[in-house]
């Protein structure tokens, strides 16, 4: 029996996702929709069911699509027969006036995904390929799904999607039973099942058609534009896409309701889809200066003012928040005794015996996304995290180019297209097609490789205070588990007492790394500068082994340096100097700040600035949607 599509109207639950898809189909200017959720939740089934609701071209772009198939290329048949260069349209052109569907959008090449979304936004593109040069106009709506466990999208890619919905597996017992009943019925007899839902499907398709017809007449008042601006400002979004998509989604809501004007409730509904994936943390507010006419505070409150700056740092984890500059060393030295007291209270024998903490497995960690390297460097190795060009033939064929040297990996399609226009003027000598050396094209392949994660972990006595090391080990363990899934390599440096040591050389054995982490003791002083210096030594060793390696440094510390590199120098200044040296390397760096308690010095944040690194507070990691580790901008 020929398999038929599952009707969208029959999908049980996922009402928000259905509404978002409906809005995108009604108004192509709403920016399309991305549905995110775990595998098996019915995302793809829902999206493909929308095909019957919209009488227009429906083009599904596969993950392995090439640029030639996407944008089109020279028509080889016309070129051979008539010696004429003309375009054979690609998938982008075929989707004009319809829908482009992306299944597993997060697995598409970054440049392909960016191009699809950019063309949707601009309504056209300039084609320069195989001797062709022309402007192409095409307009479509993007419907996409992704499973976060198989990879994430950058914030820039997410921002190009107008609407976003996150779906979860159904937890209600009755709802799950109904899902099983419907799917079983569909599998037994798809045609009968579709007939049973035909009336509901037709009603929904008619509703969308009427809303599309009414949409051009829907107007937005200045009051509604002002209200939408209030929403986007409160959400602290970047740029103005959110404002535009919010208004377009609200217009679609009004059209679906049969109105020619937008109401506040339309904006509220639209905001549920437009703002969540764009919201950012608010920057910390600057403490206000006390006014002279304020009531005089009690004497003890004046002598011990509340630490406003520290409370703000705990609420917000923004790397650009200003810090006091002139009292770092002074404040640090003034709080040495407090950390010693914390350590003694937690471990009475801290001066002689080390302590070993177990990892806190309750720690929640968002997916890790490492800023990709720019350029066309070809890296060796295998894995599942970062895309890279490769000379190996098992990589994915992404495009063709003129070979710079002898190549056995010939791109026959591109070679034939290059030779086709000249066949009328070449002597055939009995050959159906004459190919010359200048026609040859070689394949450009791309594959995924793993990264190297180098952990530099503060294992000093201050880390043992307040059970911090349990949380630290939990965070590292969660990153190690993801490293195993992505086939990354890991290494670990621990610094405490009077030295820094390579606890684990860079290895593929994540199990070995977990054992070393579990046995890592805590205690002693904080030789932060030595830890950073040792990290530089390991990085230099990695580059000597392979100059094209792209390691990721993750520094986990509270920043409380207590041991200088040499006698007579300042421990904090030495650490800042070493951090500046590391910052000159164009590698992704993350600083995870473990500082907590009533008084905070903010030294870890300053280290992050010196290295131009991404900065996270360990107690706020679970609130982030993505652990984005960026690299220093060149130039």
C-alpha cells in the first residue's frame, strides 16, 4: 500500500506548534517557523502534515544538498546540443511562492542554512556560477525542525527564524494513549484514517486561505507599534528583526480572527513565538547615588554598606559589566583570611590533609557550542562537533573547484558542465563528449571533527569551601559526557598548593578523564598564574604536534590568586599577565567563575576580559540556553 501523509489536524497535542505553523503559512513575511524538541515527539510529522493546508510548491531540502542543486547550475543538455549557457533552476527557484521544509535544520551546513534564510528574507539572490550571472527573484516560507541533542544553532541563525516553538514529549497518560490509538489506526489503514480527518483538514485549509486573502487589508495602528516596541525592549532583543516579525505575526493573528486591525491580544499571542529565542539577560543597573535629602542611615549601616555591586553580579552574568579597578589587590588581600576561615570550617585539617569531593550529578548544563574557525584550513581527525574541509575522500561533497594540483577526486558533474558549452567547436573523434584538462574540476569535501577540550581547574583550598568543588566536578563531568558523544579529546590541568600539574594528557579516553576527575583532591594555595602558564605549555605542545589543531580552553576558578610566579611579585598581577598572553591566541576560551558568597571580587570576570573569553557564572549555567564558547576576534 502506498504510504500517505499523516494529517496535521490529527496530530494530538502540540497546539502551540500548530498555531505557529498556521501563522507562518498565513503570512510569509512572519519569517517562517522553527520547531525544536526531542526526537520522537512528532515534529516532522506535524510539519509534513501542513503540506495539505497550502496549495503551493513544497520543497524539502536534504541535509546533504550541494550548492549546485540548491541554487541551480548550467543546463548541461542545452549546452551540449546548442552550445548555449542557460540556467537549470535549483531547489530555491522551485520553491518560489511555496514552502521550503528543513528537517534537522541544525545538521545543515552553516553556509547553506544561512543562504536559505537570507534568500527568504530578501526575496532573491544573485547567481554567479559556471559562467552564468543573473539575479533571481524567489519568495517562500521556511518551515524547519531540529533536535537539540544532535546539535545546536548559533544565535545569529536562530534570529533569522521569525517564529520559534519548543515542544516536549506528552506527559499526560490519557493524551499518550490517544496518540497511540491514532498512530495505530493510521498504520492499519492510512486512506480511511485520512478520510476521517478530511473535514477537519479542509476546514483548517479554508481558514488559512481566508486569512491569506484578508491579510493585505490588516492595518497596524501607531499604538500597537508602540506596544510591540515595549515588548521587544523588555525582552532585551538584539536588532530590529523581532519588532518586524512581531508585527507580521500579530497581523496574521488578526487575519485568522477575521479582523482588519491588530489588538493587544494579537501581539501577546505573537510574542510567545517571536521573543523566547531572542531574549537576552538585562544588563546590571548602575547603583544610584544617594540623595542629600534622604533619611540618614543608622551608623552601623554606614560603616558596613550593602554590597550592591556583588548582588548585581550574582543576578546577571554579563561579561561586559564594569568592575572596580583600583582596589583589586587590596580587596583580595583583605579577604584572604575569610577564605582561610571558610576552608578551615569545611575541612579542619586543611593545612595537612587534602579532601576529595564527589561530583554533584544534579548540575544542569546547556548544550555546548564552540565558535567555528574561520577560513579554509583542512583539519585531520574524526568526530561529530566542528565542520572542516578535508582531503580525505570519505567527507561530504559540498562543492567543486578548479584543482590546484593533481587530484584523483574528480567532480564529474561539475567537469561535464564546464565542458558542455564547448562541444560544438571541439573535434569529437568519435567521442560523445570531449573533455580537456581545463575542464577538470575536483571535489571540495567537508566532514566533522572533534575538538580538544583542555580544562584548567582551580583545586585550591578556597574551592573546597561551601562545597564548590562538588559543583565544579559535576559541570566538568557533564561536559565530558557531551565530549564523548561528539568524539572530542580532553585534557586536564589542576593547580593548587605550590604548583600546576597536567593531571591528564590530551586523550580520547573520556573514562580515564572521569576517573582522574573523581580522584582530584582539593586544598592549599591558589597558584593561578602557574596554572595559566602550564596551560600555555600544553597548547604549545599541541601546536607542535599539529599546527592546525583548534583546542578549546576552559578555565574554572574563583580568580583568588594567592601564589605569585616568583617571590616579590603580586599573585593577581601575574595571573592577569598570563591571561593576556593566552588571549593573544585565536582559540575559543571559556571562563567559568565559581566565586560565591557575600563578598565577591570579580577577578575571574577580569581574567575573562584579559583573554577576550566567554564568561559564565557556575551557579547560573542552568539558566543559559547555550554554553557559547567564542574565540577572540582577529584584528
